[in-house]
C-alpha cells in the first residue's frame, strides 16, 4: 500500500519526478481510475450503509493505493453515523484545506461536507498540488466577465503531457465534477451517489471545442447549470 500523496506530491521540485513508486508512473489514466474509485467508496458509505457514514476527513493523506492502483479510504477515526436529528452537531474536525467552508460557521456535518473534500482531492490529483489559491478565486472567476479566467491546460499537472483523445474528454469531465463539488453552497453540490453513477454509466463522448481552449470559467458555468 502507498499513500496517494506519494504519487501526486512526491518530488515536485525535481524535473521528471512524478511520484514513481514500484516502477509505475502516475499518468492521467491512473489518476482518472483513482478518482473513480474514491467516488464509489464515498457513495457506498453515504448510501449503502445503514445508517449512512460520513467520513469527515477525506484528504489526499487518507487515501491508500494498492498494487492495482485501487484506492482505499483510511483513517476513520473522525467518521460518524449520519442521523436525522440534532446529534449531527459536532466539534470541527478534518484536515486543513479540505474542510467544507460552511463548517466554519455552522458545525453540523452532512454528506455534502465529504463531497466538498472529494472535490478538493480530485483537483489536487489533477493539478499535482493543492488547489487552495484556485478555490479561493472560483467565485470571482464565475462572476467576472474576463481577466480572472485561466485555461484548463495551464491548471493541470505540468509534469504530464496534455491529455488527448478520449482521455482528454475524461479529464475535462473529472474537473467539471470537482468544480461542482467545491461550490460554496452545500445544497448545490451533487451527491456522491450521483457522481458515482455518472462515472459508471458515462458513455463515449467528444469535446465540443479544442482541449487547449477550454477554461475553468467554461467548466464552472457548465457545472453550475447542472
């Protein structure tokens, strides 16, 4: 088992070093596979357990990869059963940089807190670094008529070649999901069940515009329109 952090963040300061462990390079296809696995795991906790379980500390440091690059959620020390009464009020827990913004003023956990954390992890996997600064700029990016936008290709991990073909379409889809998950209003975030289902049933599709011209603002508008 290896921590996902080892693949994404290891050796960022060294040219050509991309978290290579066990002779395996963490390429776009592997990243998409890992994100799918984490989504399915969280959907299971939220929807197939009775009562539902909220992890409350989903972060890149709490995801383990096995030899087949299948992700496993770890550190359930802060997990709680989700009930539909006042018992969901709790002390603030979680890893800095992954905690849903609403918990800063209303310490009541819901499954949408895990959804937000999943969105942050997804962006981190695709960017090769924590998306902190970009997340803080999303609101102004969405409302601005220009000036604050950025091309998706410039946000993605620069240590990998730009994805092409069907893989490029998968990457765009994954980033779109991540942006929907990190919306400030928890009620507008998709459920992990919906995300898992969309990933499982997704059929072959093609980009409506060249990959190099797609911007974060484009994807924000699509994610917020449903």
